[in-house]
């Protein structure tokens, strides 16, 4: 017994020393590799992986001790054995999640979402974001299942319940119908992509940008900085407007109401001058048309293009303000007015 205690103490001290040495060595190597920008590992990868690495090495050393029959008591051996197995399972799952994140980050470096023509970049970002959620979900579920199956009692319960799995599956399927439908909608969005990250959409009468796409919900950033959280099923089952489905550029309109005597050519020249003086215009569309007439005024429609929807909004506001100022300054007599004709003979 004394000899066994001595062996246990010796292995415990040796295991701690080996753990410190191997962890320090692995951490040092990963840190050195991460400093080289030519390698796939990011600079801070060693910092992110240090906790799962420590858990993995400690669990591995503990499992070797269990296999080597170092512990005196059978209860201690079982407890340490289960804890070490769970530690190995979850540390490996942690490794896999971190590696996928590194791979995703490396792949997305090729695409710039902030560029003017970012349609392909937004498409790839959306796919990888939803794919990341799916893979993490699968890894966590598998890790939990494998960890639970390492316990004999839970395994026996699972076998005894296997006969009633059909009925239980039907009940669970009916109870979780909405949850499963939401998950499937998230996967469908990743494949068909009716929306992408940074798309400009109108949802429930609110105008905003797609900020996040998760498996079960989508976050829309409204123009006034509010956040609209929408289930993923909404974008599969309901009609909504996507202003940047095929490209980021968009047309903007400005309506001006004036008197019949306003010279349209002068307004058209001023509009062209204003567009050429600002960076908001992308240089493509520049149109001014009389689109309606009433008994009191004429309706002028300004149609211009911009590289994206926020810029189009700023361009519309800019043109509306400047054209209104131009008409007030150069043609104030042609602002909308109401005419009244008085028949003097009728009065007499």
C-alpha cells in the first residue's frame, strides 16, 4: 500500500511537470508559428487555444494514469477516467471549432465587404456565417452525445429507451416543429440566399440593412439605429423588398412641384451641374422629366443613380435642397401658386 501511494505521488508530480513542459513547449511553438504572416495560423491563435490545449494535455496525462493503474482506489480511478475522457472530448471539439474559425477568417480575407462592388463578398460572407453556425451546432451536439455515452448508466438507459424511440420521435417532432422549421429556414437562406449580409431591405415597413444572419433569426439594422430581430422563416414565407439583391447601385427620385412657366431646360442644366459637383453621384443616370400636370402645378421628377442606398439617400436630399434654393433664387415667380380670375362684368 505504501509503495502504491509512493507511485501515485511520484506519477502526480511527474505528470504535473510533464504537463507544464508540454504545454509551455506547444504554446511557444504555436506562438512562434503565428508570428509569421505566411502561415495559416493567425497571430493570436496561441492565446485562443491555450485553454483547450491545457485541458487536452491534462486529460491525456490523467487518462494515461488511469490506463497505467496508478490510482489506489477504484472509485478515484473511475472518477478521474470519466473526467479525463470528457476533457479530451470537449477539448477536441473546442480545437475543431477554433480551426474552422481560422479557416473561415483565412478564406474571407480574399473578399472586401467595404468595397463598392461587394455583391460576391456579401454572398460568401453570408454562406460562411451560416455554415459556421451549423458546424458549431453539429460539433457541440456530437461532443455532448459522445460524452454522455461514455457513462455506462446513460448508455443502458439509452438502449432501454430505443424501443420507444419511434413514438418519442413523433412527439418531439410535433413539439419542436417550429424550432426545426426555423433551423431549416436558416440552412435554406444559406443555400438560396434571398438575403445577404449588408443587403438593404424593407421588412414590416422598416427600411434597414441586414446586420446578422443566424440559424434561427436575422438582425436588421434600421436607419435610425434600432435593431429589428426577425425569425429566419419570415424571409422564406413572406414577401419583402431587397434593394440590393443583384447589385449595390440604386436609383433615387426627387419630385419638384412648380408653376407652368418654369423653364425645364434651366432646371435640367442646374441638375447636371450639381451632380458633377458632388461625389455622391456615380455618373450613370441623370434624368429630369415632367411626369404629371394638374390645374395648379406641374410635377418634375429627378431620376439619378448612386453606388449604394445610403449614398442615394444623401444624393436625393442634396438635390432637393439645392434645386429648391435655385428655383427660389432664379425663378421665384414660378413657385406653385393658385390663380383666381375675377370677372368684373359679373360683379357689376
